């Protein structure tokens, strides 16, 4: 269905085409692997981080589907996704802080390198797998 030119958000329900969904899927895959690799089994932080990443991804999908019938629901679900991903960001920052590890500045060479990876058109977790496999936790959490 073509978007209504007078509408704030296009009413498609096709969440897999959304850049935000594709990015959130990468974040989920990355977080799952990060927790598996760097956190100890039984650490409650694992459940919290994986659930926050999952919630971000799932709520983007739900908001897209809700857009077909309710812009209000779409906005509410999008805000839930945003809050979940913000919670996840804070968990990664906590990981670094309590271990006395550095947090990159937004314009650091490292941050720019990773952001450049994210500019690829058909980006998936596989785009980041080589980066993920040979970097230490301090680099990946940042």
C-alpha cells in the first residue's frame, strides 16, 4: 500500500525493510554473542542485556505492524523500543565503567571505523563478524 503523503509515518507493516529493524537485529545478534563470550554464566546482566536487545528489535517489528491500524500504537511501541535500546547502551557503558575500561568518544578513530562499517547497504551481523571475533571486550562494548 503506498504511503499517504499527508501521514506522519508510512503505513506498511513491512518491518524487515526498516533500517531501524535491520540495525536492531544486528544489535541483538551482537549482544547475544557478547554476553555469551564475555559474561559469566549465571550473571543476571546476561538476561537483562539480551532481553533489552530483544525488546528493542521486537518492538520495532510490532510498531511497524501496528502502523497499519494505529499511529498512536506505532509511536508508543517505537518509544518502548528506543527505551530498551537505551537501557542496553547503559549496560554496555556500565560494563566498561566498572572494569575501568575506556569509553570511546563519538569522533574517535575507533568509533569512526565502526560507524563506517554500518554504512554498508545490506549490512547484517556477518558484516561485523570478523570485527567481533578478534576484538577484546573493551573494544566491543564501546
